């Protein structure tokens, strides 16, 4: 008499198991925590660093630098922010302190991926530079980029587009140019301790082939602890048509200690 009932119960149990985790013995159940847990929200990553050098005696000098970089990556787009500040002054014994270098540079960039490795970007920068005689230079541009490498060890991207650059000089004629922008962005993680990065940008003018502006920044970071790092930066600025009496190239070498987040 009970045999048909037993067969029916066994069939119902098997059917419930095939239906998947959303049912239990043929009845709906409340979702488990692991079913509803959302993926963690994208977070900003980057680092903040600062350095200071001072000499005292027959020659007095003090130099400070600070920098910050941050990136927010999401499934289809990314935001990148960067900041650099440099200050230096000398004091020959018996005289006043003399400003010898001051540079402030900031950048913001947005990337939108319309294909797996190809993206459109918008970029804006602003800077002043005592060595180049620049009171304010701002730059706004847009273009296309492609990631050729994007692994845990190597990252390499190439970008091309147009940019408008407006420069106010301290003692020379102000300029504004429509330029082509070409850029490479390279990063290499040699180990859990050492990592390297390089950004190269070139801005040849559309209106004057002799007018070319370029910038290069090489960074080497060494991990000191879980979040602490030491950093070396080599910043190169190039201007093919500099202010009279100025050189085309300025090199700055910076050491700092920072915090990674």
C-alpha cells in the first residue's frame, strides 16, 4: 500500500535536486548569503609620497618634492589623477634665500573602453614651471588608445589624438597651439618588491612643425613594507622652441618615501 507513496516521494526529491539551489524539496527557500553577496565595489588605488633634501655650511640648500597618483578602474572605464610639486632654494652664506626651482603639475584623465582593449580618452593638465619660465600652461585633449599588454607583470598602451595647449610665460610672448598628441604608457612589475613605470608624451604643433613640446616621467618604486615604499622619479621636460636664453631640456631627479593605498 505504501510502496507507491514511497516511489512518489523519491521522485519528488530527485526533481527538487535537479531544479537547483533555489528550491528545497520542491519549495522556494530564502537565498543564502553567498547567493546574494554583491561583488566588491571598485576602489581607488595609488600612492602618495614626499621627499626633502637640505644642506648647511658653506652652501645652504633645501629642496622638497611631493607627488600623488590615483586610479579608479571599472568594467568599462577608468579615472586617473596625478599631481607633482617641486620646490628648491639656495642661500649663499650672508645673503637671502633665492628661489631656484618651483614646479606644480596636475593631470586628470578619463578612459572609456568601447572594445576589449581599445578606448577613447579625455585628458586635461595644468602646470607652472620656473625653469621653463611658464606662469601657467594648460592642456585639454582627446583621442584613442589601445592596450597591447595588460598582465600582472607588464602593461603597455599607446595613445594618439589632438590637444589644445595654452601657455602664459613670465617674460615672453604667450602662445596657444593645436597639437597632435602621441603617448606611450609602460609599467613593469619585476617582483613583489620592485616596480617601474614610464609615461612618454609628445605634442608636435599642427600650425608650426618647429614647435614641439614633450614630457617624460620614469618612476622606480621599491616596497619597504605592506604599504610603505621608496620612490625615485626622473622627470624630463622638452620644448623645441624655449624662451630665449633657456635650454630645450630640463631634467629633475627626485627621491621620496610614500604610502601605497
